[in-house]
């Protein structure tokens, strides 16, 4: 029996839902304040995809130029060790330690870049830069060799961005594992900062480094596609906004504000999916299946999270039939079950399933209430105004290269190449 007046009664066939004195549905015997009687969770889906790190064989900088004097060889030998510390850390150290090792190498990287930019045939090099691919399936275990130092810059900066992303993912997992809202609140700003830093690094590679890269491998490689870096930067911003949305939910933000934030996340993932479809000369199946699947399923998920809040708004405004139609659409769109393409997708898939079950729970309650209590006609789905303008509240943190460490090359004939 559903209570219509100022009485409390058990709703038929739903033992865990009762109606309070204001005719608001109560779940589990406790009214969720501000929810309009619906079981509004104080969380929202958030996950950050970790990306694999590439590998690189040793570069002996002191042997890349002929006829260097002993002092110059010793100086370059120290740079060889700094680089080796960095590349070894990618296989043996924690994400935070690898990030620190990368930051120690970066000033020397840009110093060396200036050297290799200015050397001429008077100072020929035997440089060979090799990296496996973090993004291209075919080259995950095959080292791509290039005589261009820009290949080194591209990969080191890509690793730098990935490390910021992966550290953000670890911080998020730690904050969520405690199931404590305060723990998430305290870490949320740092998580978003690492993602925005990564977005800035990816933008810098696309805008500054790629246009000047010379010798490219013949086969299409994800590291050389501008669209990939746009997609990675957008992914970082979308994930950072997911952090903001979860924080907004904890702060009991209005559904109207949540709608705008969710629309923007969904739009970002839609754009990412399109970027991966338009990579010139790059077979889609050669690009990381985990990254592509992550973007595609997030596009669906965040479209449905938006519908969830839109349906709740309709319910609060007594548009019960409209709320049912909206939630039915969300439930229908979320029927696809993500496959575990790679283990790195596991945290996201868990969040996807959790949100799907929650949307199904709300949808069933709305359908039941309308059929048993409100009897509000269901408008055709085609007549509903779905979609709208999103709002991005996260900004990229622009990457500024560190001050380059100057390197002077002195040869046995006492000639020198000074790079300031």
C-alpha cells in the first residue's frame, strides 16, 4: 500500500522502502536529505586509466661524437648515467621515484637537444635513439631506432606525461580504498593537478616537438600522430573533471550543475573516440585496444550519468513520466557489458558496473512509483530535450621546459661547439 496522505506505510512488495510524513520515498529506512526520496548515492564514477611505460636501450652520449677531448667525454659520461638512472627506474622503481628521475634528466635532455640542433657536418654524430612504444601494439616489445634526437625528446616527454597520469591513478586508488569522503577530499586537488600537468605535456609534444621531428619510422607509430596527443590531453581533462564531479556530489551540488559537468565529460570522450578514428595512415587496431575501449565505454557511461541527473531533476519537478522515459533510455544505453581488454581496465570496468547497477536501481524505483502512485503519462522519447551545453571547470597546466643545462663540446684539435 502506498501512503498518499500524512501517514507512513510500507510500499507493497518493497519491504525496504517506506514513505515518510511528506510522502517522500525512503530507502533502507533512512530518508536521503535533498534527494526527493530517491536513493541518491554520495559518489560518482571516477577512474584513471594507467598507461604502460616504454623501454629504451642505453645511449652512450660520450661516444656519439668523434674526437672529443677527455674532459668533454667525462661530462657527457655523467649525462649517460643520468639517463640510465631514468630509463632503469621505469622498470624497477615506483611511479613517484620514476617521475623524480625523469625530472632530473629533463634539464640535461633540453641541453642535449640544443647541442644536436646546432651540430653540423663538422661535428658528425653516431647517435641512435631507441624506444619501444607505449601506444602502438606492434611495437610494444620491438625497439624503434631513429638517428634524430627529437625521437628521444618525444618519448621522454611522453613518459613524463604518463608518469603524472599513473601517479594520479595511484593517488585516486588510495583515496577510494579507504571509502572515506575526507580522504578523497584531501587528495582530489593533487590528483587533478597531476592530470592537468600531463595534459600540458601532451599539448607541448603536439604543438612544439612533433612539427620539428625529422626522421620518422616508416610504419605508422602512435607516438608520431598529433591526434593521439590531443586525445590524451582531452582524456586527462575529462578524468580531472570526473574528480571535480565526485567532489561536487559530496558537496551536494544541484543536479543542474552536475548535468553541465557530466555533459562536458561525455563530449570530451566523444571527441576522443573521433580522434582515434581519424588518425591518418594509422590502422585503428594497431593502436592500444585498452585506450580505445576506455574512451568508447566512457562516452556511453557519461552520457548515461547525465541522463541519471536529468531524470532526477524531472522527478523532483513532478514530471514523473518524463523521468521514467529518461531513466529507461539510460538503462538501455548501459546494457553493453565491457570486456576486460587488458587488466589496466579493471578499475574502470568495476566503476562502470557499479554505476549501471545504481542507474538500474533508480530506474526501477521511478517506474514502480509511476505505475503504482503517480500514473503520469509517458511522453515519447523523441519529444524530450536531451543534451545541452557542457561546462569545463578544469584547465590545462601549460608545460614549460626546464632551463637547459648548457653543454660545451671540445674536440682534440681544440675546436669547440658551445651551446648556451
